[in-house]
């Protein structure tokens, strides 16, 4: 496992429980939950409805996603990265 991924999981104590909760879901329910917790549902990315303050779970899950992306892409500058639309 990536040291950065481990660091994020240790930093955010509630993150493993949130991931376990999402992991229990299947199909569209899982995808919808991931989008909701990452703050990227269509309603959330509409600039008129976007809350300027993201909750702790959203920030933690985004940080984990970025750590996983970094581990998978191995800092390849030509690879596309995550774009949270901010």
C-alpha cells in the first residue's frame, strides 16, 4: 500500500468507516454515494448550488482519492488528473 494512502487513512479516523459503508452498496447506489461524498453530483457541481464550505468527510475522501491517484499514476506528468471543478 502507498505510504501516502496510509497517511491519509491514519489522518482521518472516520474515513475507514465511511469507506466500509460505501463498500456495502452495489451498482448505482454505490456510485451515487461516492459522488455524494466527493461532492460531485450534478446538483453539487452547479455553481449556483455549491456550498463554499466542504464538510470533513468530503475533504477526507478527496484527499484519499488524490493519494490513490498519485500512487497509481506514479506522478506521470502526461497523465490526466482529478479535477474537482473548483
